[in-house]
């Protein structure tokens, strides 16, 4: 009798754990399942640049990258996880691997196309990175594969519920100052920003045409004040900041226009500029001890990109405790900072992310 009661209790307990599912072809997923498609640059790159013919300056596949969480370098330019890793966790997804990883094909969870060094402009570091236009072409391939795997109707449903994350533009504004490019001399700040935003807008419209409706965007950080720029091109800091401010204002306006133009288009926009500025100016308030110097690198502010000793400059210094630093290397936040940003992106209030945070965006019908 006791054995029967025990079995009955197990059955009742198991029944209480049943989670509503949706089946896409032969793949069954939780009903609330939302895929994550990730576009952009090094802030979002989880290792795509490991699989392309580029220089070590655009890779993070050497120690001490990845030392905290993964305990080995994965290609993420951080001591551990990057922003999309935390967003995936909050959305109850596994970590989304790099799209170019030869063993990955679970596109019902999404895909990560981001590439360190990439810009919205094809010309930005051409030949060394996966530009935004090429990332779009990868997404179109995924769309085709999903239709074959789960059928056109189910693929459209999955893409309409998915979140499309973007971190792009930083390299478009930094590259002209660090590669001896004369491109900026041909345009005003406004004209140049219009080209960058125009390319981004084109990609958004293409994704919308494929069924995408929910988007998340990072504003640009205060690029002129990064350890990288303060070490390599301090004389241009204020001009870069002016470009960034113009870009952020123009992107915000462009997204409002798209809301009126594209049926069902909704977005989350997080103020990454203020996030970084506040922590640079008052690190202790946010749990850091150092807000302006990088943990790993060399030169002023450890801003010369040498972390790992395999880049153009071989010598580097490494701090003792990465969690005390806002920046891990010359231009990228530590895992701790990435987690703080991701949490605000996920459920922050209107002071930092608007008109929706990502959690609210997912809940939108």
C-alpha cells in the first residue's frame, strides 16, 4: 500500500511539472519559447571570427579571454560571457553558439552572426570581418533552412515571435581614426551617420520582410572615452564623441519612424552610452573599483590592444581581479559589466530602455 501511495505521489508530482509545448515539425519546444537572432560587432561576438580569415587583432581566442566563466578562450572578447549570453539565459535558452561553428544547426533557438570589428558599412574593415550585410545573408540562409525543417507556416511563426538583437556602428566611427582612412573627410558628421543608419535600416526592413517584428538595439557607448581611444587617438576623443551623440540621436529618431512604417514593428532601445559613462565616473556605486583603466592590455589606461600577447603588440599586463574592472580589455566590458547591462536590457525601467524592455517586448502580441 505504501508503495502504491509512493508511485501515486510521483505521478501527481510529474503531472504538475508538465510544461505546455509547441511542436514545430518533429521539434517540440515550450510554448513560451522565443528564438534569439544576434547581429553586430565584438560586444555580441561569441566566436564567429574564429572561423574566418582575419588577423589576431579581431580575435579573442587566446588566454586570458574567457578565464572567468568558460575557463578557456571561446572567441568572446571578455573574461567570460557577453551580453547575448545573459539575454539567452533570461529567455530560458541555451547559449547561442557562433553561426559559423561547424557543429551548430539548432536554429529554432536562433543564431549569432556577430563579428568583432564589423560595421554597418561594408567598407568598415573590409576583408577582416563579417559586415552587417553579410550577416543578413547568413540570416536569410537560416530562414531557408528553417522552412525546410519545420515548414513555412511554423518558420514564419517562429520568426515573428523571435527577438533580433543589434550592436552595430561603433567600428564605423572608430575605424576612420585608427586606420588612417580619409573617408570622413568626404562627408559631414551628419552625412556619415546617415550612411551608417541607412545600412542598418535596410537590414531591419529585410528582416521585417522575412517576418521579424521584435528588435533590440544598443546605443553606442562613449567611444571617445574608451581606454582604446584615450591611448591611441586622444586628440580625436571629442570629435568621436560628437559623432556618437549624433548617431544615437539619429538612430532613436529612425526607430520611431520605422514604428510608423513597418506593420507590427516593436523595439527595445537601451542607453548604453549612459550605462558606460556612469560607471566610468562613479565605479564604486556600481560595484567596481576601476572604471577608466582596462584590466588587460598595455600603455596608457592599458588601452593599447595587446591582451593575450598575440596581437600586433605582444606585451600586456593583467589585473588581479577582473570583477573589479568595468573594462576587461581596451574596448570591451568585463563579464560583470555585461551582466549588469543585460539585466537592465531585460527588465530595466524607462530611464534606461524604451519603449519596452526585452522581457516586455517578448510578451507583446
